[in-house]
C-alpha cells in the first residue's frame, strides 16, 4: 500500500531521534527526578514546583512538559526512588566494608524514600488503584533486595538468623511514620539505628 501525500509529508518533516538524544533526555529526566526527590525529602511532597525547578536548574515549563500534574511528578519520583534503592543494594554489597555496613547504608537510602512514600498516599488519594500499583512495585522490587542484604550479613555472622526482611522493613516503616508528627524531640534515624544495632549478633 502506498503512503498518502500527508503521510509522506509527516515522515519527511519528522526529526529522527538519535540514540545520543535519547540518552540525553534520560539523563535530564533523571537529574530532574533526583532534584525533586531531594526537595520532597526535605520539604515534603507539597513543596512548590518552582522549588523543584530551581533545584533541578530548569524552568517551570520543563517540569510541566515532563509531568503535567503534581501527581504525575510525585508518582515518577516514587518509581525513580524504588529503582534507585533496588539498584543500590548490589552496589553497596560490592563496595561497603562489610555486609552490615552495606545494610546500614541501604537503610539510609530507604528512609529517604519513605519520606516521599508517606506523602504520596495523600497526594494521589483520588487514584487508589494507581497507588496500589506503586505499592505492589515497592514490595516486588525492594523486599528481595533487602533480603539479599540481610542474607549476606547473616552469612557473615553479623546479624541474628531469625529476622525476616519484610518484618524488619515494616518496622523501619512504622518508625518513619512517627516522624510525620513533626516532633522536634523525635529523630526516626536514631531509633532505626538502635533497631539495627539490636539485630546484630
């Protein structure tokens, strides 16, 4: 079948996207999401979008071109942080002084992620199915990574043998939930440090 005149015109006018351009776009989006995650951790998911744009070094139009609504941005940050936490596990095991040190460093990343996760539920209250899908992704990606870290520490004789990854992750999540009360006398990271120390053999 021959292409119509209009189809030929559109094809001729279309600018080919080179692999280099695609890579640049991915890098730019990653930098934008890194900046948004940092702002959300310190200022919450309701931080002004202009603050995210300033942290990323881009204009407001760039933010809205990638993420038309705040919910789109928050959900993208959520997925981005899941990916970052999942990818960090093997890297930390390969580079940290010990499996338990890798575990501690990973938990620090996980706590930063939870600061965004807790605000996400309220931000996308109008899309419960969307949040359920993100929560399922959270469990599917992160529980196995944390289990690998725990197993390595257990095999090295650094933690007790009877603690499950999901159980410990739930405990860390509950401790972080208490931080939402904005109590100046409560530091979730101190309590988490005590929890991890209690897991040591």
